């Protein structure tokens, strides 16, 4: 896993992934007490950065292998990213989802051309089911974060940040990233190591689910005590990845943990000031930039808004309570 | 008023206005029955395309004149665009607003550095008040649409459309634009006349306030019978401009009138599928693309989402009723 793979992924993504802009607002600068740039990956295809990793992984396969199709386990953003990347490559995608996943997510994944296989969380073994499907049909498993080509794809967002920030004369910044398994965080950190070495990546997580923050602090992979109880579903994972953790430990600054309420407030401010839609987990970094200013150093912060796939009811709650 | 002025405005705006991307979603393509691109000017500084015209007009003034400051009449997007452009130029801006304008808009305009002068709609003469202020202080009036440099600034969005669409191999398209006084519509039409001559601009207006549609049809400037009664406040104007109308008549296809409900539905779909926030008037073109497909020709439509300055309550209504 190295910068060359990220640069190669960027070439494969060119003309397919969107180059998301850097947004800003003087109103957000005032709240944060420093200059704030937001990179809205919610505007990426399928509404999250996950399309980058999905496309990177699909496009890196040899054509014959790829033609048999891919499989992924996900009820969320990874599912849609892989499904759409497969559809655009003209190859089959099987997405294994729990049967109690929201109907809208199942419908959306199907509408993006994927075959959705449902399993019963209480009685069926997801991994065994997936392995059997992959074996039968010769499908390639696309993991959500602990895969070099997925990390490389997510890292292309870092190449864009380095290039876009330099247009504004920004060389030094803390780069805040919503962090689940660490695919986006580690990929961006690797990209910035080469192209913006004075920037420091800070992983942002929900309070109570700060496995990456604790792992970086202790130097060992730490697990979350539980996997439910936050609205930031997109970035709740059991523990950092075996591939992503060493990269994060080497390159990242300390993590920042934010509350669900911080995320809802950040969603409302992004609505008011940037005119973008962010989901709770995707707002963790902006929440840190705005409401944890004492934990941040320097004149400039760059926050990735990693996804925007939020149910209307949750978004309405954010606006009613905080806009 | 010609293409050279638009190109000169683009040079002055470079590095100051945002180049907004072209967004798309296969879900919107399905609804529209053709390929749909959306240019989200809601992501422009101050949340609407008006910053382009404001910057263009400010930057075209000779420095000594500019240093005395500018004045504008507006309670909406033009106010914020001019205020921020003046602040960034380091010169004073006076914005004349009705005293019953929403407090949030008054506060926002002040926060962008402008001096807000309130007048009583029932007892005071706005134009006389403004003329006296301009005379006393040597301020230059920045009109909302019927000014060559304002039209030139708005036209820079058209230069971007031509360039961005060509990346996708799109030469032919109907370009749908939310239309009030016609500054954006005429500016974009002039830009496309040179750089994408196979594209046709179609002005989009609220039903009952389709003065531009009727003016193009009759060949004369027609007025709206009333100026209230639509949620699309950003694009309600008495009649097309003396400068903008001849350009629109020469270059535009027929207008499209959309209902308030169409706009709310388009806002909800932009939330779900594009993750952007559009105000009702700013959604008129997307509404036409999605719900007036029989009035549109060709394989591709490009809709400008012209602004995103919507009150949370209105946005919540769109989501509750249509998401």
C-alpha cells in the first residue's frame, strides 16, 4: 500500500468519479475561529466517497475476473458505491444485506443494478452465505475498507485536497475526516504525506465509538464496546482495519470524538451555510471543526463531509432542533 | 452587451467565484426520461449565482469610484451577493431593505459587512431614499439584472456549462434556467451562443408569474398581473428587463411554467439524489426537467439550480410532503 497505488487509482477514476469542490463560508469561519474548508464527498456519485473505493477496486481487476462480478456485504454507502461502480463497468454485483435493512436502501441498491441477497441476522451466517455465493459464481469480494485498492481509491480525495488547498495558498492545515474502519482516513493520509506534508490528518468519530482514537493513543488495535446507539451509523465499525491502522498510527494526529448532537448541529449549519446535505456520520469532521476548536491547532482546518445518505426524518430533526 | 464582456468578467471572477460542478443521478435520469445534469449555483458563495453578477459589477468599476462604495435594493440573494463581493473588495456596501424583511436575511446581510438601511414599505419611497443615499455618499447603484456587467457576470455560468458539458461529450442540450428579471438567463444564453451553439436556453418560471414566457411568445415585454402568491420569491419580478429581454427573445426557446408543488418535489429529489439544498425559485428549472418532460426535446437537459437560500420550515415542508 503506497502512494503509487493512489496515483494509479486517480488515473483510473479520472472521468468517472467526481472531483468534489472545496466549499467555505465566512459564517463557519466565525464559529470555528479559523478558516474552514469543507470537501463535500456527499456530492460524489451515490452520495458518498465510497464510490471512489468501489471504482478503484473494480477497475483494478483483470477484465476476465471482473466479468464474473463482485460481491459486497453492506447495507449502506459501500453497497451503493460498489453497485454503481459495477453497473458502470457492465458487470454483475451481488450485495448481501440484512433482511431488516431499510427498504429504501434495498430498493436503491437494486435500482443501481445490483442483485440484493437478503439474510436473516438472527438465524443465518452472513459470511458463510457470502462465501458460498462467491465460490459458486466466481465473484470477487470487495471489502469496505481493509483492501489496498479500496484505500487507494479513497486516497484520491487526498490528492484533490492537496491540489485544491494549494490554489488558496494553504499548505498547513489539520484535515478532519469522519472515520469508521479507516479506509478514507488512511488513504487521504498517505496522499497528503507526499503532496501536502505539512497537513495533519485527524480521525473524527462518535463519542463511545472512538476505537481509532483509542487505538492511536494506545498503539494497539482497540475495539468498540458496542456497535449500536449512535445516529452516525456510517462510521460505526468494530475496530480499525489491519491494513488501515498501521497507516493511521504512523501518519495521523490524535482522534477527536464528537457527540450526536454536535453532528446534528453541523448538519444544520451545512444546510444553512453551504447548501449541502450531510448524514450524521458524514458530519463528524465538520462537527469537530466547529465545536471542538480547542482540540485543533493552526489557522486552517479542512473537514471532509464524507456522505449525505440521510433519511428525511433525521434531516428534519436536525433542522427543527438546530437551524 | 456581448460575449467579450462575459469573457472579461470570467477573468475578473477567476479565483473569486466558485466553479460549480455538474451533478447527475441515474434516479433523476429515470424520472426525466433523458439525461439530466444539474449545475448547483446554490453552492456558489452566498448561496446563489448572484455573487457572480455582484463581483462582476464591483470589479468592473474604476478603483476610485469603487472605493466610495455601492448600493443595492434587495431583500434576497442579490443583497447577499453584492454585500459579500463588496466586503471582499474592501469597499462599503449599503443595502436598502424593507423593514419587514425576515430578520435572518437582515442579519445575514449585515454579517457580510453591509450597512443595511431599512425603509417602511407603506410610508417611504425606496427609490427616493436610495437616490439620496447614493448622491450623498457617491455610491454606485448595482441593479439586480438590467446592467451589462451584472449580465456578464451571470453569463460566466454559461461558459462553465459549455466547457463542463463537452467533457461528457454533450454538445446538444436544452438548458433550463430559473428566470426572474432575466440576468442569468440572458447571460448564459449569450455565452452558449458562442461556445455551445447547439444548446437552447429555456427560461423557467412559476405558473401565474410567467412574464418572460409570455413576453417571448408575444414579442413584447409583458408584465405579471401580481407580485405575490408564489413560494418562488427569488424569481418573481414585475417584467423582463429592457436589456435582458431582447437577448432572451433572440436566443431563447419558449418558456416553461411550473407549479409551486413541482418546485417542492424537485427540492425533495435534489435532497435525496444530489445532496444539495435548493430554494423553491432555484428549483424551477429542475422541476421543469423532471415534471414537464413532454415540453422538452432531445436526449439531454441541463438545469441550473440557481440558489439555496431557503428557510428551514419551507425545506422541512418539501421533505415531509415529497421525500
